[in-house]
C-alpha cells in the first residue's frame, strides 16, 4: 500500500487504513478554502487536519440518499422517472454551491449505474461552472433537478476531498461502499446566542448528545432518538452512511480534530472497525491531535 505521495506505507499506516471505515466532517462551505475572507486561524488549522486525514486513502465514498426528496420548487420535479429510477437510482449531473454564492462545483461524469468516480480535474469554478450548469439544464433537465435537490453537505464533502487531492466515489446509499466513507455532519447553528441562527432551546444539549453518540462505541439507539430538525442541525448523511456500512455497533468514533468557529461545533471524527487491533492515530495537523478553539473563534 502507498499513500498519495507515492512512498511505501509503514505497517502501522496500513493497519490504520485497514481499520478506518470513514470520516465525519462538517458539511458547511466554510470548510473549503477561500470561502471566508476573514477565516480564523483555528479554522485554517482544522482544515489542515481534515486534509491530512483524507490523504490517508486515495479514494473516499460519498453516499447520497437512495432517492432525493421532492423539489421544493414543485411536487412534479420527479415526475416521469417512474419505477426505472427506483430500480436504478441516478446520480446528479453536477454538484454545485453556486446557489449559495460560492462559485465552485464538480461535474459528475455521465456513466451508467448509481456510482461515478470524481477526480480533482472535475472541479469547476466561475464562468466554467455556470456554463456547465446551464448546459445541464438545457440538455438534461431531469439531471439538473436531481442536482438541485442534493444537500449542500454532500457537495462540500466531495469538494473538500478533491481539494485535498484525493478522489471521490459518488454513489447512492442503495449500493455498498467500496471505499472508506466521507460523511458530512452539521452540529447546531443555534446553540449559542452569537451563533449564525437565533438560539433554540435544547440545541446545546443536542450537540453534546450527538458528539457523545458518535465517539467511543457508536450508539445507534441514541442517534435514532436525536431529532436534528428542532436543533437546527443536520444528520441525514450520518444516518445514510451508518445504514450502508453495516452494524454500527462494530464502529468506534474518535474525535481527531475539533474547534468551535462562528459559535458552531466543528468536528473531525474518525470511524474505525472496533474489532481491528489498535492502530496508530491519523497524523494530526501541526503536531496536535486536537485543534483547540482559539479566543478568536470562541
């Protein structure tokens, strides 16, 4: 086995890669370079830790739900797909953050089936991205509608991996993953009076319970009892990933890096097979296993 630099991997690195089943990362565009002009140093360090962890595997699987919910633009968005779509869920033609004012996205290769390989060369920006989206709307309106219904967290996950220089296998959760999972997860944006959203009662307790359920032995029962909606959080990606990865009781989660930027929890959580023998931890950023929140961030 070799890492992305081409050097031979040590036995401890092979053990760590074999044990690693997935990474949970924030699903916000702020995780990407250049999105926040006033980015705190803690966020820069956190991204470095994420990229370092991603480079431990050459390919990551980003799982989309088997079927998207109906488009908010109208209930007929999925009309005409029929049972064929149910038998073979289709992928979106593009993953784009352009609707959020972030001119960045990735063109999904048009291949049959429910999976596609994405490489850093597939990333588009600016006018090139706008042209790709416009072309998709003209030539494949159904695919454009599927693209519009993809949650931004999945787009961020794919773009973050590509930004780190590794490849992504984009696929529907109806098929078993063939590479470690890359899973977007958003803690509450309303757990602090100065958070991006107005404070919501119970949001801070929700965040604490969510992190606890995902660290140590992954607690599927606790996760099933957590309602992310009232807390202004998003856990759909985690639910889909754990359902596709087999029995979650065999997974252990470890917080690899952490910071609280913009009064929101940012966590990098590694999921490992609990039956594998202990392996060396993923290499941290700047010589630290955990990125502490700084005064500017908290």
